[in-house]
């Protein structure tokens, strides 16, 4: 699903930080439902390291509880 969203909304990081009706971002829901390793594998495939997206800024703003996980990877 993230792959499809990245294809259609790359400038918005695949809507990874868009909130649902419960106030949770897609990032948070994904981490709650899947293992972190699996989730980060998909994120790495969709957002290559050399890409110019400022994902850490979005993490810090919308899902700060995952900041350490993102900076480690």
C-alpha cells in the first residue's frame, strides 16, 4: 500500500504522515500493525537515501515517538 501511495503522492511522502479520523498518522498505524523492520524496509524502498525528501522533519512534527527509529535507519 505504501508503494502505491508513494507512486501517486511522492511529494507528500506517500501520505505517510496524513492523519486518519482517529488522529493517527498512517506511519503510526503501520508501525502498530507491522514489525518495524518490515515497515522500514518498505520506506527505504520507496524513499531512497539519496532522495531529497525531508522525512525527519515530518517525523519530528507528526510522529516524534518514532524519531529515534528513523534516525537510526
